[in-house]
């Protein structure tokens, strides 16, 4: 098959970017999207041109580094699929495919399709941890966890931190990502000691990084390759309210003493 690529090319973070027209010939429908880019890059190198810079690592839908915007949709047209798992059979012969980096102020473009997503790492560092002791593993049944909570925690933990939710949101909000990270720890017994401060600190870190507010568009959940449900945002907001009450209670106790 033959496809026409309109690829975002940008030399550096401060350089002006543009869309470049590239024709990709003899592409197998069974190739993954990244394999198609590999073939295009090989041909560009042979022609003495600069290859397209893009992020990738596991190519198994695990690491989340491969995310790009394909025809206006983060990770492309197939729901519940990362860019590396998207196959060219999802497109038709002769189709024009526009490939762009994630567009969000906290995700500056480094080169071509590569953006700096370290803002998400800094949000995790602000509270995405537990104070449970390390060492010998306790018996698996020593801490009972209700199945409903265990299932919800596992669903939230499926988030791979790819940033597609940010790229799809008109406000560039990271609340689906933050809500997932808060939920998967806050639902389990091991995450209770920091539950309230975790919500407060991670949301504060998100705001500091320049992510926008949530206005319930829910496009974030639609494009999420792991299909994280927007209910994690509601759970995050409840924990933030809990943090406010905790601070107020501590203040009252301090005043009474």
C-alpha cells in the first residue's frame, strides 16, 4: 500500500516547526505504525535526508513513550491501542496521514515527534508512593482487600503515563493521569497513610506544571490506550476534599490545645 505522510518536523525546542510531505511506498498492511516509520526513515537516510525523530521503547503497549497524534487523535483511530500496537491495516491505500507531536504547554517539543513529558514524572515524585516497609514479603492474605477495591485499583494502575489524555483535552488537563495514580494507591490499605496528602501534593504539582483544569469533556478517557475510566477523577476530587477537612481538623485540635 501507499500512504501520504504529513509529518511534523522541528529541529529543536526553540526552532520553528512545519509539516513535511513524505510519500511512503510499498508499505505492508501488517506493519505496525512504528515499523512503517522505520521503513520511511531507512529510505530518508539512503536519500541523504534527516530521519524522523520519534519516541519508542517496548513496542508492546507497556511503556507509553510512543504516543503521537495521528489525524488529530492521540495514538490513532483504534480505541484502546497505543501507537506501537496500531497497524497499517487501519488505514486505506492512498490515504493522507497527519502525524504530529502531543500539543500541550507542559509537553514542549524537543525534536519532530518527541516531546518532554518529564512533568508527569515530577507529579509522581510529589506523592505517588507509599510508606509501607520493605523487606520480607508478608503473607498474601495477611491484609484483606475487598475484590471490588482490588479490581478498581488494578484498573487505575493500568495507566502507562503516556500523556494521551493531556493531548486530547482542550484544556491540556492531566487529571485522568493524576486521578489514576492517586486511585490505584488510595484504594489499597498500603496507600492509606498518605492518602489525603497524596491527593493534595500531586494536584498542587500538576497545577505548578501548567496543566489545565478538567471541564468534563471526557475525551481523555476515550483516547486512553488503557481505557482508564473518568471515575478516577471523581475519586481524586473526593480525596482532595478529604485533605481539606483533615487540615481543618488538625487546625481545630491545635487551637483547642
